[in-house]
């Protein structure tokens, strides 16, 4: 069995409206959310052995805030990618537990298309910043991944984890 963790980046800053979107950093709440998500992952024994993330500054800072002991691969291919492009990136993965960090609306669409059924959570459809879905797959490798084959085992948003 393989496991996938899909995470939308944490809350980003809009303080500098002249800044390029790719370079926007996390705001204070986003940094606290990333830390809370990292603690949650560890408390659930969800330790990815592979991380694939968008190359944007906010996704990189989200990963850094998780404080995980794995080296990420940052790729421009996930920057504002749609579900089909995310699936192609995932198919290149080799880990048993993969964390993929991306952006909306793509990450929400990807989670919805991958799942056999949505979780019973009122925020899954809009996938707020920091939203994290955990899925398991019965695959012979990520290269065989198809839409509609992931069983959601958990879904969480940062506001449920701590006072952030």
C-alpha cells in the first residue's frame, strides 16, 4: 500500500502587492499553520519519504515549517498546476509515502479527482490554505495511479489543530 499526503501551502502574505506571485512568502499565521501541520503529521505517524513541492516561495516555506527529516524536490511543474499535470508529477514519484505541496484550485481538484469518495468535512470542496488530505492506494507503483482510486483516511485544516 502506498500513501499520499496532499497539502495546500499555508497562508501567504499580500503585504507587497508589487511582488511577483511566485515570490510571495507566508504570513505569520501561515508559519504557525505550517508548524502545526508538521506536529500533526508526526503525531499521526505520517512521515513522508518523498516530498514533491511547487517551487514557489510560499510552498517552500510551508515545507520548511513542517520540520520534516526529508529533502524536498521543488518543481515549477506544480506551480498553479491542474489535476492532470499533478497526476503526471505524482506518477514520477518513487516513495512509499509521498507529500505533494501545491496551490488551489489545482490541489483541491486533484484531491477530489483522486478520491474514491470525498471525506465528510465541510471544507474539503474549497480546500483552504494548509488543507491536508491523506490517501492510501493499492498500487504497484505511482506510475499506475489513476483518478478515482485513492481512499481518503484523513482530512484536516490548520484551524482544527491549534490556536493559530
